[in-house]
């Protein structure tokens, strides 16, 4: 989720809008690949460095580009119009991923990252083209992702409901990418603390 594509300000025709929409969906889905972070050994191959440094190395460039965007205001392909005067979804998503990787256990991070990566684009497509499928299809997909990632049926239900509930409100100050990732993580962590679920590695 670290790529911005700077475009020339030639206007936004139908092709440009479709391309930007496809780009946003692609970036969203590709964020699932960041789970490869867990393939790194905690001791970084004996280097004595914490694995979390990789998260920092990922986050700093994203925030640097975001700072440049605020300073120079370039036209960026894929950036929604309502993001021009607020923190971008890419920056919010990067912060959410950093919080997830550093603060939460892998067992609950994996389903929540996959849910954000695949379910949020589905929600966008349903709202644009087939609103009758919302919220049933996103709930079903999120629930299935959680089950396949190894959560039990009860935590999967909680995560699915909380994630969609966190995504639904229009809160311009906090992008739904961040909310859809971090809020279900907090809910699952509290569930584990309350009922003693063995979620910590």
C-alpha cells in the first residue's frame, strides 16, 4: 500500500475514473502480501535487530510521501476527491498495518488484514453496482476468511460484525481502512482477555 502514482492534471474522464478505481482496488488487495512480514525470523537472521524495524522501514516512506502530498498538492491517480484535504487512505492503511504488526498477535492479525484487503474492495463494488448484496456478502466473506485463518466460529462472528460496523460510518477524519483493521483487532484482543482464548503465540 505504499505506492502513489502522480498523474498530470488533465481532468478526470470516464477512463481516468475507472483506472483510478481499479488502482485503488488493486492496492487494497495487494496489501495482503504484506503478511509476508511474518516470514521474517524474530531475530532477523541473527543480526540482533528487532523484526519491527521492517515495519518502520515500510511506514516512514509512506508518511514521507504523505507529507510531500500535503506540501506540494500534486494530482495523484487513485486518490479520491475527498482525500485531497485530509490524510489519505494509503497513509491511514499503512499506520493501521504498522499498529497491527507491532501490537497484536499474528493469530488475529492475519484474518483482520485479509479481511481489510479483500472485503473492503468488495463493499465498494457492491455499493457502486449491487447494493442489495450489502452487508450480506461482505459479512459472509469476512467470516469465511476468519475461519480459514484459524479462528473459531465465535471470534469469527465477532470480528465480522465489528469490522463491518467499523467500516460503515462516514468519519472523514479516520479512514475506514484503519478502522476496519484496528477495531476488530481490539475487539478480538478484548475477547481473548475476557475468555482466556489462546491467541498469543
